[in-house]
């Protein structure tokens, strides 16, 4: 996965993310939208063949990049919890 900031200000950031699955980014978007400080978190798949997604985040408070990092950390914790649950319930050979 490659990410590049295409536009940035104190309350808004736009990213170009390549070689990523949009489903993964939807999880990060979901975590962002849980935060009251986030006014907008949007994603688009620029074109299916280019594997490029665009993300824009507007924050009424704080740094939007820090909010994306926080949302990513939260998503990772949720996945780790799910993994623990599955391992405890399913015996993998």
C-alpha cells in the first residue's frame, strides 16, 4: 500500500492511496465517522483497474492525519479481538 497526501490544511486532508483494498479503507472510514470531531470522511475508488482510492477527511477539531491514525489503530484492535474470539472458538489444524 502506498499513500500520498495530495492536499492538506489544518482541518482537511486528501489522500491518494494505491495498491489497497477499498474494503479495508471502509473500515477506517467507519472508525473515523464514530468520532464527533470528524465532519466528513469520504472514499472513492478512482478506477478499478488503477487500484487507486481517494480519501478526504474534514475535522472540526484537531489534526485530520492524527484522526486517521487513531481510527486505524482502533480498527486494528477490533480485528485483533475478532481474531482472538475466532481462535478460541475454532480449532485450526
